[in-house]
């Protein structure tokens, strides 16, 4: 397996649970959980990168319902496995609040609820008015929210490192500090590393955004940077002003994305997009921090919670996530080449990677399963455009999303959905 993030680790654990006699090895360029798996905002959500209406349009209503129900089950499976394996991941069932922060965001949450209702999936979701939101969480400007039950919050790095230890306890070997320089398909597929080759009947490519460094996948994924700021612990008096006793995962409906968590040690984590795409999908450690975006996130956090004016921010970080051209993840296994893969979560990977890893284990072992009929199995996304079109297009969409958010906030009117940028990013 290439990659000791969630995809590689869930796949490995699923295979070893099924067949403890397997010889299984993972090559990881850094350490287990180094990438998005260890740095994310800690949402273990039933949300999927492609919306339910688009899934139903592309694959049919039954397929959309089946995928949503498996995502709901994956949220529970993460918690159940963490408990069984003794992983202290801080798993806390919380539900999620997607806020309308301003009246211009109300149509978006109403559309999301209608999509669930139209597919018969709204039993565990409901729309909240401003008073109901304030009874849970006091956010400046909140006009309403969509509450969904199927979400937990976690400590992402603890989950990743705990999964790595569980894989090793079951006989798997993880080679950290072992970058893969080439992948050779065929009857005897192998991963080429500076320390030697790893040969097996099956090779799994599970490097998420970092897979874009492989020539064969260079245009299947682009790295999109998501950044996070973290406050110092708040005082009991400050928490009394905010509320948030349920520790729900929280977001709004901004095109430029935001996501929040009340951490177990009493901090506020505030994440979002905004860091620019780099030429030829470049990934480097210096891009994990972007001063303008981190400053914007601190300003947003203070705008949401004015009490934070007196609270310092202790940490800031970021990293790349993998985005396919059509936003649809891929889980696939080609026996002829010996190559399997799970990838393309566009920032929705905590629960999705669990589902993908179990589906991939079913494919590899030839186990009949409802998971192998899900829409992301054997899916092939269109290639991203070659450079310079890719850089021009992605940057244009990034700037366009920012303009849409600013205009909506200034005018108090929801985006129409008809602009070129909205149509390009529709998913």
C-alpha cells in the first residue's frame, strides 16, 4: 500500500481483519497520518463530496440513497472500530449544524433539507430557526441552520496514529520515511522506493493529494489547500457566552468553505479555504501556511464569536487535499495490472475513507458486498486540463468564489446559481 493515511490504513485494517495471514506492507513518505488524515478539522461526517441531487442525477435516486446510508453507517463504524481497537481518537457523537449566517444563506440550507426530504432521507435532519440555533450555539448573524444527526468530531492525528498501531498489531508493516518513486503495474506489480522495491499480488495507491505526483495520476487529482487556525483554551465564562455544550460540528454555506469544531480541551478550531492553487499542482511544506488566509480565518472567527477579541490564537497550519475534476471519489481494483486505489475525497475524507477502505478490501478479496455496487466503485473522473489552462481555471474559480461570498454578504442576497463560476463548481 502506498500511503499511511486514512485510506491506506482503513484498507489495511479491513484486509487484515478478514485474513490475518496476509503479508501486508505500507510505504509512507513521511509518518503515518502526515497528510490530510492527521491535519484535518476533525469532522467525521456522513456528508459526501458530491451532493445528493447531483448523485441522483448522475446515478439514479436508489444509488444516491444507498450511498448516503452507507456514509451514515461509516460514521458509526469509525467510532465502533476506534473503541474495539482501543484508539483514543476523542470520538464524540455531536451532529452537525450548517448555519445560515445571514439571510442570504437561508436558501442554501433549505435546498439541502429539501434534497434529503425528496429522497426520503430527512428523518434525522431538521431546519432550525435563529432562536433554536441560539439555544445550542451563539454565533453573530446566525439566522437559522440545518441540523443533521449523523456526524461526530474526532482528534484526526490520534485516529491516524491509532489505526497505524492497530495495523501493526495485526501483523502489517509500515515503512515510514520511505517515499515511493515509481509504481510498476503488471503480473508482479511493485512500488519502487530508495530503500528497495515492495512486490505483491496487489498494490494499493492511497496517497490522496500526493498521488498527483505520480505521472499516471498527475491530472486525475489536484491538490487544494485547506488551512486552520486554533485558539488558546477559552475560559468557562467565555464558553458560557458562546454555549456550544453539544460540541456539534459547525459550518456555514460560504462557497469558500468554513468548518469549525469545539475541541475536547476547550479551544475553537476554525478552518477554511483561500490558499491559492499552485502551478503544475505543486505540493511543498512551505505552502502549509499562507499568511493572508490564516489572517482571514482569524478575522472570521472573531466575527462569528466577538468574545474571541480577547483570546489569542495559538496554532495555525494547513495542507493539501485531493480534488478530482468531477468531485467524485474513486475506489477501483484492476486485477490485470494488480493496481487498486481509493482517492479523491475533496476534504470529506474522514468517514468516506473508512467506507472506501472497506469497499476496496471487498474488491481485492472478491467478497460479494453491497459496497462494491456503490457509485464510486470503478469510477474514473475526467482528467483536469493541462497547464496553463488548469492554473488559469482553478485560480479563476477560487477568486470567483471569494467574490460571490463578498457580494452576497454585502448585498444580503443569495447567489443566483447561474454565474459561470457556480456552474463550473456545481457538485
